């Protein structure tokens, strides 16, 4: 179950980054849903890096958030197996 949740969150981050990089229409319901969910799950990591290039900032910050979720999920799985 933990793997599924972490996988879904990382997929949301990936889609969000792709939508930002390729300038997806935020008026689209699916795109705006992914954007909103990414904002919820980023847990304050959405502005850790603030380079001049905003796209680079999105990529770096959401990659960091995905890494934190992946490591956190791994630790939770490991703890549950004990």
C-alpha cells in the first residue's frame, strides 16, 4: 500500500513537471487537478531552489520532493517489515 501511494505521488510530480515544462493548458480540468495535487503533496519543498530560470526551479524542487517521498516510503516499508 505504501508503494502504491508513493508511486501515485511521484507520478503526480512527474506529470506536473511535464505540464509546466511543456506549458500545458491550466484551464484543462485534468491539468489543473494534477497541479493542485502536486501543490498538496510537495509539503513545503516547492520553493527550496529559486534559480533565475523558473522551469529549472520547478524541475529541481519537484525532483527533490519525489526523492523525499521515495526515501520516506522506503523507510516506512522497511519499518513495517520488522
